[in-house]
């Protein structure tokens, strides 16, 4: 490890702390997303690609309506509850909770009524499937349930009760998965069963969240000498704060919610939409790794935001470790796209496997700063940069996706999505030069890409193993072993990581059970390779 007095050592200590925070978040998000993903896999397998497409489309109108009626109250509730908490005003906290619940309940009921009454025109307009109107009516209640569910998650964050957020999310994922499987396998309710499972999941999650909230507030306010805060006054203040944020969020809501779903619904059959949604579920598993990393980067960069030289160095070091993990994982998943789709979803979804690498491709941009640069700009306080990037990406995506989806179907849609991500990152990479000179070491990024690509070529040898084509587990396990045992030495030879980096990574995870054993084994292998390289050099 670097000398304890060195500047690099102090930076690595901050990164080590962030790594631990990232791993704690990882465990919570992993449990939630893994349960949802497993449930989605079962639903997708039982319904087959066409039925899964119909199920996914039936949820689109209620979810769009819920987003359009959110009014930004979730963010306001988190902020105002935190504000009154810091003032030790329990009466203020309770007023915020009551006011936000009132607003979200009213808008949620309006949205549910809208979907219930106008199910057919909404189904025709948003998804071009008027025949799915009965399912839209069933899903109408999700507008109300999701509105209140998201609000309670935000309130828990504002009250610094993250355990409540985790508890509610895991309750939702577990109950939804179990209920959906019961409805599909035992009651044979098909698409209706999947929708009911979703509704039951939200219902149980809300009960759990309210119980947790009541427990958190029990006995509070007895010693609060602050004046009583009017619910109507708080509601008005929250709306004044939230509406500008809501207006700013309308672009991604309309583009990601309404436009994308309508574009796919008008140009693709249910079978292809079901295949796309199934692939997207696998993409969520990749985000389980990247999302906690992103969440811990903001406090890390905030520690260094006042000094551009320090921020420059910590950004490059952080990006190096992110690239070392995300690039090979993404490349390995691309290689085994056919085996992965068959293993998780079965033969009915094999038509999507050539598209999976394209769907995963944006994760490769992490090596070029797609995770670090936006977070650095937020840490500096220049949040408008990310807004500009979103606008530019949207300006590219909308026309490109329209033309390419009509001409090349799902291939065109995914190409347009990747293209817009690249353009947005290029803008941010140029913009950030105002603050720091070199947030990304592009030579190092190229070395990481090359090491992953070379390991991928060697891993292709696994396809020469004489086992039945669809013995997916055997191919995936052997393939990942070959990939790791080749990637680590290639990365060391090319200078992607050094022996000090290996020691740091092992130390950062030494307190975490199970994972520390895996990291230690890989670290021991890497150190043995370093010794061989050193002997060869002599």
C-alpha cells in the first residue's frame, strides 16, 4: 500500500470508506432487485413472450398517469420532513406527512378514476392496444398505490429512517413475487394474475410502511414546544417548492414514459415487446452493481469539491476501479447472451439474445466517466449541466429512435438509445473541463477495454467444449472462470491495475463475509501472477 503519509493514501482511505458504504447499499438493493428479477423471470416464463408483452403494456397507462400526477411532492416531502427534523419540530414533521399524504391521495384517486373510466382511449393512445382496456382497468388502482408508496419511501429518507425504505421495498418485492407465482401457477390467471400480484405487492408494502412510520412517530411530539403548523400552509409551501422540479422532470417523464412505450407499442408486436422487457430485467441486475456505486460517489466527491487538483486525482482513481469491475462484467455477459437468455427465460425468448449485448452496451461507458462525471458536477453544485445533458440526449434520441425503430424495429430503438447516451456523455466530458482538467484517464480506459476484449476472445474457447448446446450453466460457469483467469493477468501486464491496487481492493472488502473470501482468492491469484511477472522481468 502507499505510504501512510502520502497524499494518495489519504485519497484511497476516502475511497475505501465509500466502497464500504457502497457494499452496504449493494446488499439492500441486491435483495430487492434480485427478488423482483426472479419474480419477473417466473412471470415471463409462464406467460411466454407474447403474454409477458401484454402484461407489460397493460401497466403502461397507469404508470404514465401516476408519473404525470406526481407533482414532485415526493422530493418536497423528503426535504421538508428533514428540515423540521433538524429543527426538532415533531409537529412540523407530522404536518408534512399529513399534507403530503393528502395531496398524493387526492391525485392518486383522480388518476385511478381516470384509468378506470377512460381505460379504452388511454390504451388506444398510449399503447395502441384497445383490446387491453380490461387489464388497464384492473391496474388502475396502481396509480393510487404507487403514488403513496413512493411518497412513504421519500419520507423515510427525509426522516433518516433508511431501514423503513429497505423494509418497504423488500416487502413489496417478496409479496409481489410470491403472489404473482401463486396467481399464475396455482390459479392459472395468466396476465390478470400477474397484475393482481403487482397490486397485492403494493398493498402489503403500504401496510408495512405505515406500521413502520407509526412506530417511528410513536411518542414523538410530547416535548415539542414549537407552534402548531397548519396542514394547508405546509401543502402550499411544498407545492411551491415541488412544482418547478416537477415541470423540469416532465421531459424525462414524457420521453421515457409516454414516448418510448408508445413508440414500441405502435411498431412492435407483443412478442417482441415481451422479449425486450425480459432483457431489461437482466439489465436491472447489472444496475445492482452500478447503482450503489453511484450513490456513494456524491459524498465522496463532495469531500474534495473545493480543490480541483484533488478532485481531478480522486476522479481518475475512482474511475479506474469502476472500469476495472463494470467493463469485464459487461463484456462477459455479452459473450454469453444466448446462454443467459436460455437459462433465465427458456427457448421462447432466444430470439432476443443477439440484442442483449446492444442493451448492455451503455454500461461500457462507465469506463469513460458515465458514472463519475455527472456525480462530480452535482458535487460541485453545477446541477444544470446534467439537465443540459438530458435535453441534448433527448434531442438526439427522439428523432433517431423514431426513424430507426420504424426501419429496424428493436435493433433501431436500442441503437438510438446507445447513441443518445454517447452524445450526452460527450457533452458532459467537454463541459466538465471548466472545473477539472482530466477526470478520466482515456489511455487507461482503452487498456481496460483491450484487456476485456482479449479475455473475451480467449473465453470463446468454451464454445468448443463438446457439451449439448443448451447446457447453459456449464458453459456460463466455465466461461466466467476462463474469463477471470485470463482477465486478471492481462490487466496486470497492461497496467490496468497494480499490486498496490490489488492489496487495496482486498483490504476494502476484508470485513464483509463471503465476499471477502472470493476477493481474497482472486487477490491471491493476482499476487501470484505479479510474482511470475517479476521473475520473468529478472
